[in-house]
C-alpha cells in the first residue's frame, strides 16, 4: 500500500546553514565518517553546494509517478531525495519537475537514477546529483512511497535528515544529530583554517602533524637514490 | 569486402531543423521512446545541441582507416557516426580529422569508442559524443565500411537517419519518419510550454495531470508523521 | 620496511618543457605508443596541461600517511604520482595537501584513487587527475614508500620519469628517453602542422595520406545507394 | 572508539529454518520486496543455501583485524556479515578464518569485499558470498566494530537479523519480523506449488493469473505476421 | 499500443540443427562476424549449447507481464528472447515461467536483464543467458510487445531469427540467411577439423597458415635474449 | 619494428614447482605483496592451479597474429601471457591454438582480453585466465612482439618470470627472485599449517595472534547489547 507521510519534523535552520557552509568532506569527518553516498552520484554542474532537510521518495524502476506526489510535501529549503527500488538509469526528472520544485523554493535533487533536460536544469541553476544522464522518460502506472526511510546510493535517508551536497558528492546527517555535527564541523573547520595558513607558509605536514618520530618508530628509512 | 555506399538519400532539412530545435528528450518521447543510444555516450563539452543526417562508418578495433574514407561522403550539415565492430576505447578521432570535417561543414561526431585532442576539439567547438577519452591512436591496416547499417551504443543507425544529440545524449530518427516525428515533437513541445507556465505559477503536477483520483484508487494513503 | 628514496635524478628541463608543449596524444605517438595510463584517470577541471618529473608515492588502501612524507621530496616543477597497493577510491588528497604542494611549486597530482575538496582545488587551479571524486578521508596508520617504482593506472612509473598530463589523460616518459621523445614530438608536431593547413583547405586524408590506391588493393568498392 | 556488542538477541530457530527452506526469492517477496543486497554479491560455489542470525563486522579498507574479534562473538548457526567502510576488493578472508568459523559451527560469510583461498573454501564447503575474489591480503592495524549496524551491498544489517543466502543472492530479514516473514513465505510457497503443477500441465500464466481481460483493456492487439 | 505478432515464419529445422551443432564462435565467423550479443550475457550453467527460432519479447523496466503473453506464442524448439526497453537487472524470470516454457518444449531463454531461482533452473536444466542474477521480482502493470524487432545486448533480433547460444555467448542469424550461414559453418568446421589434426601433431600455425614470409615482410626480427 | 626475443632464460624448475604447490595467495604474501594481477582476470574452469615461466606476447587490439609467433617460443612447462596494447575483449584464443600449445606441453594461458571455445578448452582441461569470454575472433594483419616486457592486468611481466595462477587469480614472481620467494613461501606455508591445526581445535585468532592486549590499547570496548 503506497504511503505518503506528511508533516515531517525538520532540523534547526541554523544547523542546516552551518552544515551547508562546511560542505561534504568536513561534515563527513565531523560526523565520524558516516553517511556518505557512493562516488557514482555526480552533480550535473559545478561548482555547486547546498544543504537542506530531505523529503524522501521511493519509486519503482522506470516509473516517476511518486515524484509528483512528493513535490507537494516539499517546502522552501528542502532537498528532494529519490531512490528507485532496483537499479535504474531512466530519466526520472526533467525541466518541468524542476520548474515545479524551484517554484516552491526547493534547493535541489539527489537521485540514485537518471535525469534529463540537463541543459535546461543547468541554465535554471537547479542543482542535481544523479547516477546517470539519460533521456528515456518514465511511465506513471505504479505509485511509490513518500517520506519513508529509503536507501540511496549506499546510505540510509530518513525524512528530515539533512542532505549536504557539493562538488565532492552527497552526505546524510540524521535529523537528531544535525546540531551536534554542525558544531563539530565548526570546530574542525577552524582548526583546518589554522593549518591552512601554516601550509601556505611552506610548513610541512610532517611537522604540523608531528609525524617524524612516529614514522621512525614504524621503521621508515631514507636512502639516497645513488645508494640504492 | 569493404564497401562505401555513395549518394545516399537525406531527410528534409526542415524536419532536421525542427528535430534539432526540440532536442533529444522531446524527440525520443515524440518517437514513441525509440532510438535512444546508451547513457555511456557523453558529449566532450556542454552545452551542445545538433541534428543532421547520419553518415555511418563501421571500423575494426584500433583501426581508423575507414574514417578517412567516410569524410569524403560527408556534406555540410551531416553528422558522422562511427562504431567499432567490437568494444574499443582507442582514440579514433582527433583534431586533424575534426579540421577536415569542419572544413566540409559537418556538424559533429557520434562515436561508440574513444577520442583524443579534446582540448583542441573543445576550442574549435567541434561537438563530439564518445564512450571514452583516450590518447591511444589507431592504425590504418584494415578498411571498414561506410554508409552501411551500423549498431551504435545499442541503437541501429542507417545512413541518412537523423541524429539528434545534446547534453542528454543521442537519439536516432529513421529517415522515413523524420517529418512525422518532427511534427509530433512540435505538438509535444507546445503542450509542454503550456504546462511549464502552470508549474512556474506553483500549480502541482498532481493537479495539472489530474492524478489525485487515480492515486486514491491505487490505495495511496496520507499519514501524519506523528501518527505513524 | 617503508622506504623514502631521496636526491633523485631529474630530466633536462628543456625536454620537459617540450613534452608539456606537445601534450599527451603527440608524446604518446612520438614514444612509440607506450606509457599511457588508463582512460579511467580524468582531470578534475579542463582545459589543463602540465609536465614534470615524477615523485612517486605508494600508499596502502585508505591510508595517506606517505603523501605527507612525499611532499618533502617534491621540488618546484615536480608532479606527484600516488598509487594505492590495491584499488581504492577513498579521498586521499584535499585542499590542505594541495596548499602544501602549491607552496613548493609542484605542478599537479596524478592519483590512481579518489580525491576530495575539488571545488577548492579547482579554484586554486591545482591540477589533479584521479580515478574518483569521493569525500571519504584516509587514516594515517601505515607508512608507504616514496620514490620507488609504482604501477599507476596500468603504467610503470619510476621517480624522475616525465609525467605529461592534459585533457586527454596521462602519459609517462622514462627519464632516460625524455630528450629523445621530446625531439620526436617536435618533428611529429611540425609535420602535423603542415597537414592541418591542408585539412583546413579542404583536402582529404584520402589524398594527403595517399590512400586511394591501397584501399583499392584491399578490395574497397563504391556503390551508389540506389544500386545496392 | 571501536566497539564490540556482545550477548546479542537472536531470532527463533524455527523461523530461521523456515526462511532457509524457502530461499532468497520467496523470502524477498514475502517481506514486501525489502532487504535485498546488490546483485554484485555472488557465491563462490553453487548450489548453496543457508540462513542464520547475523554477526556484523565493520572493517576499514584493507584491514581485517576486526574479523578476528568478530569470530569470538559467533555461535553455531550464525552467519558472519563483513562490510568495509569504503569500497575495497582486498581478500579479507581465507581458509584459516574459515577453519576457525567452521570449528564454531558458523554457517557462512557475507562480505561486501574480496575473499581468497576459494579453492580451499570450496573443498571445505564453507559458503561465501563476496564482491570479488582477490588474493591481496589485509593488514591488522586498525580495529573495526562488531555487532553494530552496518550497510552491506545496499542493505542495512543489524546484529541478529536473519541472513538468507542462496544461488540468487542475499536477503536480510529484521530480527523482529523473522517469524512473520517466515509465515508469509510458507503461504507463498504453498500457493506457488499449486501453480507449478498447473504450469507443468501446460496451462498458461495468461489463464492461471486471469490476465486476458486486463490485457485487452490495456489495448493489447494480436496481429498475424502476414498482416503486419 | 501493445502488440503481439502471431503466426511468425520460422527457419528450416535442418539449418537450425546445423547451426546448433557448430556453436557460436563458428557461426559468428561463418556469418561474416555479425550478430554477436555483448560479452556481458552469460549462461547460468555450463556446458550448454542450443539453437532455435526467436520469439521476441520487449518489456518495460521491472515489469514482466509481457513474458506471460509471449509464452503462448512459443512452440517446441523455440528460444525466447526478452529485452527491457531500458537497462534493468530485475529478476524477470524464475522457475514457474521456466516450468511453463519447458512444458511447451522451449529450448531456452536469452534475457538482457536479470533472472532468479537459478538453482531450480539449473536442476531443471533449463538454459538461460542473462545480464545478472537478481532476486528482485517484477510487477505486472504495463504490457510490452511480442514478436516485434528488439535490440538485445547490442544485437538486432527479429522474430524467427535463429538464436545460437553456448558457453561462449549468443549469436543471431537472420531467418533469411539461416541456410546459407549453416552451409558456410559446415565448410568452416570441416577445414578447422583438418587443421586441428595438424595442430595435434605439433605443426605450428606459422606453417599451417604460411605466415613466415608475410611476417618477414612486415619487418619482424628474431633476436636472442643475450643479444638484446 | 616487431620483435621476437628467443632463447630466454628460465627459472629453476624446483622453484617453479614449489611456487605451484603453494598457490597465489601464499606466494603473493611471501613476495611482500607484489606482483598480483587485477581481480578481473578469472579462470574459465575451477579448481585449477599452475605455475611456469612466462612467454610474453604483446598484441594489437583485435589482432592475434603474434600469438602464432609466440607458440613457437613455448616449451613444455611454460605459461603463455598475452596482453593487448589497449583494452580489448575480443576472443584472441580458441581451441585450435590451445591444441597447438597443449601439443607442446604448455601449461596454460593468461590473457588480459577475451577467449572463446571455452567449452572445448574446459573439456581439454587447458587452463585459461581471461578478462572476458567473447566469441568475436581476431584478424591477422599487424604483428606484435614476443618475449618483450608487457603490462598485463596491472602487473609487469618479463619473459621467464614465474606465473603462478589458481582459483584466486594470477601472480608474477620475477625470474631472479623465484628461488627466494619459493623458500619464503615454504616457510610461510609451514607456519600456516601449524596455525590451521590450532584453528581446527577451536582456538581463536585473538589468542593465536596474541591480539587482546593490542586491541585494548587501541581502546576497543565490549558492551552487552542490553546495555547499549
């Protein structure tokens, strides 16, 4: 029985803003290296960087009916996450659906399948991360589910989880952890900033991270090429 | 015995122009979802959009001799379609062949294999859709065939068929159907344009496509998250 | 026992400059079609073109400790080549390491694995060719080797070999052959330039390469379409 | 901080036995088409069919230390599920670990990575489903986690969930649903058995499933080839 | 509008028998290296070898309704060829459909998608060549077409064409050419048989094919290792 | 200029026999985890296990002429290693060439490309490790090289190097290191044998490898599920 879950909880906008500012690599580290989607999901244009609460949508292979249902559940600032129940590269999404989402203020689409009309999507600056670009459209015969838990590109997504997406890929932060991970990402970014200045000044990671002693203990030896 | 078929029939230029204007996704739908090449064929630069009659060229793996033969059969407005007889990612095509085709007014290349010199091709704005970018060049030992039926990335191409290619991929329209498909694409685009305005105004696909009743018949239920 | 080879020999800068000027496709041909890395290595931005002596770095899967060690061995003009001991798409390299390399004048990175922070790398214009873009970072538990022979994307690289990399991919020229290959590439480019002018003037490859007689000997026949 | 969860709950053995009897395809259907791992996981020998409670093990890329920890948590009848934190095809598991598991009565291994010694594993009849066969061994530097939730080949696995695995692949049934799914699988298998007899007698699916009317309503037409 | 073409023409049984006897590699050569399906199609058990007229079936992604329709069009000796309209690895086919086909004397299945129940199919000795083994079943919402031209794994198949399939893969011989290709395959196999005896006696291909002179003309040189 | 290197040096037969006895996984470890070919090379039948000196053969894509040349350089006990200059899955090798090699006592074939006639090869028990099974044959237009250094599936092979191949894949041992690696493999196998007995007796790797203290130092904690 197809289900649409409505009135979902959403994370604190301040936490979402912080996560968006830091981007995927930092957020993924700050979260203890969890929640990363597979490297096969790529953005259709670059540079690009967004974050927002997930509206999830589970679709059958080759059928995008449920996406129309999901649009109605989207609010300004949300990110739509679409995942087919079995691997499929059909073009589930094109410029009409993007127009509809953009009219509601939706920030972007994550889809573990194909998209089309990417020239128009790029010109509209509507961000999309997808498995494939493929012009084959979908039918509308079988409804899917909206705002249920979905598996997307190797990650679990629940409605309201924060999706962070940029040129490096896509990461999911559980709703309940959004503020905590945002705080950790702030701290991490600050210490990275300090290190960046030292790197710019020509200091080496060997010294910044105090590695020389540990490497010697591991038995690392230096030999001149002419002595090899 | 290698064969070159000359003096091929070409489609009505007005139909070609209409197909080019509508692009791959619309043409593919208008044609009843036929003729799409595989998603693995990607353009070397974007945005890009062309259409034109196919000159076909079948080559052995690693041997591009037949492409030189095919060039002579190309006229202004044509699109060259090259397919190896077995999968091969060698760089069959580079800036010299592109210079030769551009001098004849050829609009682009579709190749189910590799290309090289893509920095130069991009600067020349010579459109190419390929399976791979790979610098390994070809030999010229074994002639192939020109203007025979070829299989290219999962689609059948006959000489004179219209190739439509853009950021979404590549679609083939049989010569005999070019005018009919162009007319259907015109109609489809017009009705899409009307719908786009409605989407921009914030109407939902659920209402535009009159889906609510059908979804209810399929048993779709709405539940508040707190009631799940 | 992890090893760092220091004070490596480097090629003549004039040869490196010539190889950089000609690019991957020409250098690969000039070298007798040897030394090409696999087509799966792609640049993170385009257009891009570099050449320089290789500093090699062999890393365990998921561990980038040795890259910090390798940085110290890099001089201005070098290219860092990183290869994991087994296939791995983790993000071994990001903007901090790039800042460190750029501070030393390193020209770019070739990595048979994943990278991250590609928006920052692109903005810094630090060239990278990689197998994947993936935000998952590495640990620093197990040292690797620096300036030993490595296998990278199907090519053998020794420290000091010239890496030539551009939009078409990556090619390796052994240190001892750099000058000879550079000279051959010069000659090849000169003759290509002459041919380019002929192609621009509308001459055909069939005539420029004197192919018609040979094709006839191979049995190639021309048939009008209406006579098929 | 690496964690080992001990004294996990396990499902009712009768439910496990029923799930094993029905196999992956039937269990997956009975469970509402949930819980299937990706098609890339294949058994090292066939035919093979097992089911049992999952002991889960999360390992870093290229490091199998945690598997030794996990072995101690395994009881007779369990199935060990190993998943690396990023994609890795190293051979995490060979005949010594299999000997250890077999000595404890463990029924098999599901691993989203590589295995080795498959000739010995096959001779021992120790069932393994893996992504790859690859002889490269692992290091033991970084501990992982045992009996935490893991993602394995696109499915979520919690300790104690029932793993059902056979020639068709691998399916996960949550511990809390084991008995319910087993009952549904029983019912499904019974009705399939009735249909099998009808199919053996030459009846058609068109009649067994009463499809002719519905197909006619969908507009299906029959045309003799000579009338096309 | 979904279509079923009935009363198709079938090839001469003697030609089919000859093609089956010679197998894929010989038939493919005898046919001028045409008609081979992609290497990604593999048999579910080996050794296996069949040939027969194709009944074709085009299905939507994830929907196997049309296969039930196709079964009724199959006669003893036929081979069912199923191809989805876009790439899909769902398990379209299992032991019930195989029971139905086997009851009608159908010789096997070629499917450019997934299958399931392969332990049962193997025990029944019902031959299947597929892209994937995957337990996820299909829905029955959208009818496809039966006995229309289909593209399957890179080859064109028309109803009544001869499918030849064995351990090496799958090849298609057009109905109109079946007798001619069978005759060529007979001749080819006879001359191969003569050569096999010479190879068994220790003669070299260099002499059997009279290659030494041609290799010398190509400039091949022999050098002792100690003189390199 | 195509080259055939003759009269190559071969390793000590006793070392080859020892390497064959221990198999790929043990030899790879004994050699310091070097020389492994990619996991994509798979044997056409199992179980299988061979070792022998390499005769190397470099071929153009789609052209197997050089294999006939290489056969003449093969002696009893050798292993033929064939690698195309660019990726190619054509069937370079079938039952006639296998008959020729078997008549000379050659132990098997390693090929970074496709093979065909695998039913016959399996019945002859002629071992082959290949990238693909594909019936498309080759032409004989361009000679390759025999007994030069080749790159094969990510490994460097020189003529006379020992090829060790079994169900787990393929490993290369340099000629000069054959005896040393064989001795290390003997030692490794002996200590493995002792451990196997302990594992059979139910001892845990945690104790056999004395891991408990080290894991505690890494901070590993044990928690009962009910206390999580």
